[in-house]
C-alpha cells in the first residue's frame, strides 16, 4: 500500500481518508524537494501580489468571462 502525507513537527500526517492499523510497520521515503532560487521566489511573490490585486479589483462585481479574456489580452499586448 502506498499513501502520501506531510511531516509536521516530526510526525507524518497522512492524506485524508488513509487509515493504518495501530502498530503497523511502515517505511517512509522522502520526495526530493525542489530548491527555489531567490530570484524565483521573488517572481512568485510578485505574481501572488498581482493575483491579489486582480482579485480585489473583481471583488463584489459580476464579471463576464469574455470581458476578463479581453482585459487579460489587452494587458499582454501592452507588455509586447
């Protein structure tokens, strides 16, 4: 049986719905964590900031999906 989880305070928390019998012997294999450069981290933070600002602009508005596509396209064309 294979199951996934995360480690929190040196305890493995299994995905929801996974149940193991008390006393079951297990082997834990850690997945390789991808290292993120400081530049990539800065890019991600900038993207999150843009996403939050976009969400705030839309808060409380009824938006047509087509309008969003046109607006996004306009922003991309402005960058080109």
